[in-house]
C-alpha cells in the first residue's frame, strides 16, 4: 500500500510563510520524480515544483520562482515545499505527487504522468 501524506497547510496573512511536508510510504527509486501541484476552485491543477531523483534536478514554476523552494530528505522519504512571500493568489489545495520516469521522457509539470497522489493540504492566504 502506497501513501503520500501532506501536512503543514493552514491560513496565513499575505507576505507570510508556510512549509509543507509530504511523507511518502514507498521506496524511492533513482528515477522517481516528486512534485508539488496546486489547484484552486474552478481552476486546473498546476505544477508548482518538482525534484527528479534520477538526475538530482529541481524544477520550479515561473509563478513561484524566487519565493518557493523544494527540498527533500531521502532518509525520511519526505518532500518539502518552503513557501515565502505568500500572496492571495497562492491560495489553493496543494498536492504532493510521485511517479517513476525515464529521464528522456520526464514531464515534471504534467500531472497526468504521476502515479501516486496525496489527499492535499489547504493553503489559504489572506
């Protein structure tokens, strides 16, 4: 049984910070990509950031570049998203996802290519 469990969401004032965590209960192979996505009501799910273990490469969406940082703890099988300078438009349900990718076929920002998903953690910025 595979589980991805997000935590760390909540309500914060504009300009504040939050740190999201995603605990993944599966063995992370060298070619796994672990990513963060978000979805606001009435909008499509969008990629926020991801880390591809196969090449130790980090990807960040332009909309959050310079404000959000993705990191991981391999020993704990935990993925983090540090969110700073939060804006009201960052309000969304944030999801953690993981998938096995070949390097040549990596699509880090394509939600449809990920196999495992968490239930989400709500982030509200006022």
